């Protein structure tokens, strides 16, 4: 009976709503089932409102057109595009959608179609002549279009409409028209190249006209943009070409002037300069002259050497090749032949022989003279070639000096040539680009094209009464569900064993059913005696069994029945439990310890003359105050008189003696006490009992009161044996599923005889 104070836990409804906890979906559905009529009322209201709103909404029609972003460009003559096609990536598609959504584009479309004067877009266009424009509805007032404006002004949801100045009205009308036009436009683009354009209007023909005109103007804008770009590029290239042409002419003229000024002319445009050619020729001539000089000196040296040694010079090539010497040698040979022939005929001194010798000597003198002349010719040739070598060397030195100067000038010349070449290449590139651009102006195509044009829709796109009714049903179902959950949270009444376990830390021993079919004046304990196999009797049997099994080998003799507040079925349970024990052939005593509002004798239908107060005061004996109900077999001790100090009575020695006698005499003593939250009497009585039953009225006992009452018992060291629900509607409990065994009542009902 005594134990440690147990920390109470939050109730199931609190845990269902607290942040960070996992919501029990089954519990939520159970709540909705319990509040089903609230949900039904909310859903009916939502359907009625939805249908009413649908009848007030002007039907609108949506026309749809499609354009495709085509990144492929036609390849005509393999020309490079001046304005290349757009890449078909997500950024490009998003950019095209933004262009279609731009206010400037919308304004041009509206001006083209004259929509700024259309009453559908301009709220001031429908005003009668002379009427003063007023500020249109905005925010919540615009959403409540079906409510008269005067009503909204009257309840303070909207300010009184303000007249607009004429200058202000025009600008305001344009802004409103653009905003309404944008609200009717819807664009869609996915991973494909296709962009869908939808426009919603009150007129199906107008919706199709606007959608088609938007895509047409957008495609025209794309084409005009590319044409304008190519025209600008062509004009810029033309101007640039004229400038480059002048630059090329100036650069080439500078090259030629510099070449002429520094004598860097060449026979060919790309060949060596004149100085380089002259230097090459002189080098070649000098080499040839030096070779010739060496050859002639070698021959002259050979001839001098032969002459110095006295050798014959006939072997010298120049001598051997001389026709004069050859002729003289032939003449000499002939004279020698004649001399040989005449020497046999004549003597040495014969005139003919003398004549032949003179002629031979003369020939030899001529040969020597001719050889001498040839030698002088060789010497003159050597001197001439040597002079020519010296002249070539001198001339070569001068050319080298000029060439060195020219090479320094060639550095600057090459720089000028590179500049001229770069200008020429740039000019040729721009000229080619200019020709391509001029050719492309005739073949420019937009990056987008129309895939499907819009047609006037046959049916409105705005929701009909069914959809409005479904939307109203859904919205109000959600609102009703939220309201049901809020009401459930505000409902602090305990209903299930799970809540009791979570809040009080106590087991639920039984759920005593509500007896709804009792006749007038018929008490529950009478029903218990008449229906021993009923659910009511089974609940009491469960309490009795739980008390007996929970105590081990020593079943409790004194059991106190208490509650947190009055009218929770405490006395009825105490009487029924005591009578159940008596009907089970146990000696049972019921003592009424609710000294302020005793009701045990009234519950049993007895009229008494004395009771506990009289016994404790000594006015009556124990036998006089303890009554015996023969029909039920129950003994009970009622309270008749009033006492000014109930706590003194509970602490009186005679009270202790009475309980000691009851423990020895009876198998079960049931104490019916006052509610714990009302008076302090019950806490003193709890110290006299072996077990305490804590009574909870199903759905009525508030969680806070129950938790505080149990805490009062724990503060004095008394731990209740368990909780008992009274007046439980078992069918409703099972139907709405509170997550304990009682939800299976329907399956177990066949075991009861009610």
C-alpha cells in the first residue's frame, strides 16, 4: 500500500500534440471518429459554401499554344553564323520564359490588341461616362469578391473606396490591366525544347486570340532581333573594312619606301636584296679568281724550275700547245732530215750543209724566242689575275660594309613587313566575314517557331460546382479535423488505460460499464444480483480478482474506494464491490467514511437511526450500528449524525478498534471515503486501508484533478492498487478505439448475459 512517489506522465492527448513526438495515426483516426458529427457538419458547410461560390464565379476559358526552341541552324554554303543559335539548356529555356513574362512584352501585346480599353483587364473601362474612378479591391477584399463591398467596409475588412484623380486613374488602370493580363498567362517548360503558353480569359475567342498573338509576336521579335544584329554587324564590318584597307595600303607603302630609302631592293619581291646578290656574285668571282691565280702561279713556277735546271720546256702545256712552236719544230725536223740526207753526199763545209746549219740555228732561235714570249705571257697572266683578285677583294670589302648597314635596316624592314602582313590578313578575314554576313542576311531564321496555335476552348477551365464542392469538402474536412483535434486536446477527461498509465502510472483494474437500461429507482447493485453473468458483474469480478492476486499470499482485508471529485461513481462502486464479495459467500463489511456526505444507506435503500458517529462517541454499541442486509448478505456501517471534526473521528481509538475487529471478523472490508481533492479526510482513511482503489468516471474525470489526487496519496506514502473506470460506455469505447482491451468489447460481448 505504501510506496515511493511516482512521477506522473503526460496524457495521451498531450503526447499526440507535443512537438518532437511521433503522432499515433490510429489515435488521430479514433479522435476523428469520436467527433464524426462535427466533421459531418463542417463538410456539409464546406460543400454548401463551395457550390455557392461556384455559382458566383464567372467562368473562364483557357487557350493553349506551343512554341519550340530550335537550336539547329541551317547550314547554307558552310557560313559561320553571325548570331548563332541559342543553346537548348535549362538556363536558355528559363530565359525565354522570362522574356514571355516581361511587362514590356505584355504591354506591346496589349497595345497591339487594344486590351488596355477592355473592361476585363481595365476596371475603369466599364464605368459609365462621368463616373469617378475608385481604387479597386485588393488583398482579402478581392478574394471576397462575392461579398458586397459595403458589407466589408461595414465590418472593417476594407477601407472605404478612395476616389482617384484623373491623372492617377490612367496610370493605375494601366498597372491593373498589366497585372490582370499577367495573372491570366501561364507558361510551362520542362526538359524538352517545347514551351507551352496558356491564356485564360472570360471569352474563349479572346483567349485564343491573345495566346496566338503572343507567340506570333514573340517569334517576330526573335527574327527582328537577329536581323537587327546581322545588319549592325554588316554595317560595322563595312566601316571597319574601309579603315583596314587604308591601313593595309599605308603599311605596304611604308615598306616599299623604307626598302627604296635603304637600297633594300631585290630582283624578286620575296628574293634577296641587291646588296646580297652583289655580295654573292663578288664572293663567287673572288673564289674563281683566286683559283685561277693559284693555277697560273703553279704553272709559272714549274716552267721556271725546268728552265733553272736546263730541262726541255717542250713539255710545258702552253709551249706544247703553241702552233708557232709546233710549226717551227716541224721545220726543224725537215731541216734535220735534209741534213741527214745531204751529209752523206756533201761534206761538212759544203755550202748546202752550211746553209742548212744556218737555217737550223735560225729556227732554234725562233723557238727560244717563242718560248720566251710564252713565259712572259704566263708572267703577265699571273700579274693580271693577281691584280683582278686584289680588285675583287677591295670591292668585296666595300660591299660587306654596305651589307652590314643594310642588315640593320632589314630588321626594321621585317617589322614593317609583319605589320603590313598582319593588316593584310586582318583585312582579308574581315572581308570574308563581311561577305558571309551579307549572304546570311537573306537566310536568317528565328531560334523559336510555333508548334501549335491556340483554338477557342469549348469548355471553361475554371472549376465547376462539383470541383468547388470537392474543394469545400476537402478544406472544411481539414478544418473540422483540426477543430476536432483541438477539442480533443481541450477535453481533459480520461478514457483509456493507456492514458491512465501515461498520466498516473497506475494499472487499470476494470472498466465498470454504464447501466443505461435500469428502471426507475433500480440501483446498480440490484442489477448485479439479478445479472451475475453481465458485463457489470464481470467488471467487479475483475476488480476483486486483481486485488486478491496482487497481494500474493495475504489478500487485502481493508480496501478503500475513493476518487478525485464527487459524482464519479465512487459510492456505487463501493456498494457493488462489497455486495459482489457477499454474493461470493464472503463475509463483507461496507463502512461509510464519507463523513460529510454519507450515501451508503441511501444507496442500499435503508432508513437508519444511528451509525459510525454515534459508535465512536459511545452513544451506540457496535452491534447497534452495524447493519445486515439479508437479501444481499452484506454488512454495512452507515453514517447518520454529523461531526464537526471528521479527522478527529478517523483518528479516534474506537475507530481503530472497530477496524481491528472488522479485520478479524470479515473477509473483506470496503471503505467508502470522501473525494481526495475535496477534503483531507480520505488521506487519513487511506492510512487505515490495505489497498486503495482510485475511481475515474469515464470521459468526465479531468486529467489534472486525477493527477493531483494520486499525488496526494503518494505524498503520504500510499500507492494506489490501481484505477477503476466507472460509467463506461463500452460500445462507444470499443467503436472509437482508445487503444486498450476494451476496444474488443464487441468480440467479447457473447460471454456476457446482460
